[in-house]
């Protein structure tokens, strides 16, 4: 069920920050609750769940679908022409697959591992220039910015430092390659306020939008 004060809550988000509703914990009916309050951007992190919700809501042509989770290459072809934006480009193999399978250019965020945590998805920040150099060769990838997930157990100060580090990295890469990447996808229900202060343009909110 949608939080009762949703309309008031959404007014607290700055106009220049896009809310992407993370739909992991709701079905298509939960999405429609938000849709009826004017929200059009939805993010899913599981292939099967995305396909189910996409099919149920295929008549809602103004919905913008974001894929925000790790996209497995063996399943990517199932969703790659159905989504409007990928927040989790994290390998050159996936980039190559997008180039081969995508029918038109896809807005993509490169997922960055700022903290270098083992077994965490994302391109290590020390390798980002090499990664960007290769991705820019692909015509079907429209690079729009960077995405990250902060470590949940870190202190608020450490999380803010991570967000600021991603913003710095984006600005450095823009300068190095003479390109514009206008967006930063960072911040979720537990840390979105810090992400906004650090420069987020897209926040991925889930539980906080519903009574979950």
C-alpha cells in the first residue's frame, strides 16, 4: 500500500532530482498506485520480475523502465530492448552484448565500485578511464553518467564521502574525455538525503514509497 502522505513526501524531493521507484517489493498493482499519483519512472533489479511487470503494464506507454540491478549477460537479450535506461553497466562483455542486441541507443549509467569491496558489482574506480574509453566506441550505448551503491554499514560521513567521490570521478572523466555525462544515480531509501546533498540527479527509492 502506498504511504498515505506520498503526495507531501514527493514534494520534499528537489525538482532537479528524478525519483526512480524501485519495485522489488511490489507487483504491478503497487506500481499503478504510484502511477496514479504521477510517477512515471520505475526500476527493477530482477529479470523475471521485470518481464512480468512490463507485460502487465505494456499499455501504459508513458512509463519509463529502468533496470537497476546486475544484468546477467545470459538474460540481457530478454530485456535490453524493453528498457529505457540501464543503471548497471559493469562489464565490457555486457557492453558488447548491448551493441549487438539493442535496436537503438540505450541510456546507460556505468556502475562504479568506489570502495573496492570484493564480490561487489561495478567497475573499480581505478579502471574507469580504460572502461569509458572502450564504451565510447559503441554506437548503441549512450553514456549518461555513473551509478553506485553505498556500503550500508558505513557511517553517514563515510557514505557522504563515497557519494562525493563519485561526483568527483564523473567530473574528472568528463574533463579527461571532453564529454558530458549529466547524471549521477546514487541514493536509496536509507541514504537518499545525503545523496542529494552530494549531487545525485537520480535516486532509487523503494520501501520508503510504500508502507512496507
